[in-house]
């Protein structure tokens, strides 16, 4: 075939310097900083990475919501990486050690406060809390709960603050 001016003839790709473009919602972009560590999963293999360029101009996703893009560089790419395929990236935006945590679903947000339900003297009680950083599964509790208190992750239907309840040990 004849080549026309501006037509692509050859594509050259290298797995020596690989990055993943990540989209971040408007709720999380303020947590991003260049140099943060990340884990990138490509085709069931996980790589360590580092946040590089962060776009300072929001774009809109397919639903019209504003998003920010950032580049996550794969620190040690190898020949198992397939260029141009989807990848999953998890960026570590913060960490704490030796802190009190509860399951994320136990944290409730009301009009005026953030709270958890606890079992206190056989009665469901609402406890205002101050939440810290959170992961996909857990939330740090900075104030409002003490270690050893029985937190109710989700109130069963029909149960509310002031309802009588008792704790039943989980089965192994």
C-alpha cells in the first residue's frame, strides 16, 4: 500500500519506562501528591509504582463529573507487562500505625456529625466520632470510641438508637 503524508507507518513501544494514567474523583484529588507510592496490577501481576505528574486541569468523565488524571510510573517494569491494556492502581495517600479502626460500613454520616452505633449496657447507643484516614475496608477513629467497645457495623432492620440488644459471639 502507498503511504500518505502523515500516515503512521511504524509504532515503537518499550517496556523500559512504563506509566499508567489514573483518573481520580473530585473527592480524592486533594489527597494526591507527587512521589506517593502505589501498587499497579496488570494481568494479575502487581508492580510497585510512584505518582508522577498530576494534571491541574479537571476533565469530565462519561457522566459529566469532574476528574483529575495523574501518571503513576511503574518502578521496575518487566517483560510481562502488556502495553495499552487496562491496569488497576492503588495509591497510598496516607498511613497510620497503632490506631483504633472500625469497619468502614460502621461509620455513618449525618447532617451535623459523623457517628457509630455501639452496644452500651445492652442498649444501642449513637456515638459521635472524629474519623481519620480510611481504606477500602476500615476507618481510623481519632475521637469518640475506645478500644474494646462493641461497634455495630450495620443496624438490623427495625433496630434504632435506644433499642435493646445483646452481643452474640461470631462463629469461626
